[in-house]
């Protein structure tokens, strides 16, 4: 099996032409909301929001599979590898309001392992897109499968959604949990071990 090191490195890039266009539209939005876009507190707001939105959606410009393959090592280890409590921040695609929480990710290697930080990095990449939590969970699992071809992958995400807390039903304490499992984790015993380990306070 050949894996290519893409020499991945993180870089936050702000596209100037996109920033100018986004700034223009955000200025127009402020006017439509009844604000004076020229008052002191709002003069630079359109540019700030344009930069923020480019940052919050920069996952579109990154290849998560290459990230995993950039730190790939041949290893005979074939037990569960878990990275839990990975902080995530994303934007709900329905209202473009934040949802945030933590991801727990595990895989069972099949001849190759990846750097532990790369697992957290792919959670970040998929989170920095307009998302729904269900798809985010699936995409993380699928990416690990495609890049590593492991014996199994497990992903659980717990998150709070501002579209439920700030508007609509306004339930501030609700938490949404999603999960996806493949391969060895479809066996009840393996899945239960994963759930037990992510629930335990081992550190």
C-alpha cells in the first residue's frame, strides 16, 4: 500500500478579493438591519466579519485525507487508538449559527498508524465548513477509513446548537449526540469498550 506524504502544513489564508466582496455584502446587511454602517463601532465590522467567515469556513480549502497521510507510519499495533474530547466549533448550515462540543474518535490500525494530532486536525477541517452534526460525524469516519484502511473506526460527537438555544425552541441545556461505527466497532463488545473508555476519566 503506497501512501504519499503531502507535506501538509496549516496556513490561514484570507483571499483579498473574496474579503472585499464579503465586506461589501455585510455592509449592506447592516443597512438592511437598520444600522448605520458608518458609525464608529461598525466601520470595520464588515471586514472583521469577512475575515471571520473565511476562517470559520477554511475547511473547504483543505484536504483532510492528505493531512492523515502526511504523518503515516508502518506499525504492527492492532489495538484501539482513541483521541477523545477533541474540541470542535462549526456553523449550522441551516441558520449559520454556531454549534460546538467535543468529538471522540477511535480506530483500530491495520498495518499503519497516523500522528495523533492529525486525528484532531481532520475534526477541525470538517468542522470549518457549513455543517450538520450528522454529516460531520460521517465525514470524519469516512476520511479515516479512506486514508488508513483500518480494521474499524468509531466517531461520537456531543454538541450544543445555538440555533436551538438562541432562537426557535430556545432550549439552552440540550445536547445532541451522534455516532458512526464501521468494521470491528460494529461488534457490540468492541463498541461497548470504546463507549466505556470515552466515558471514563482515566487521566
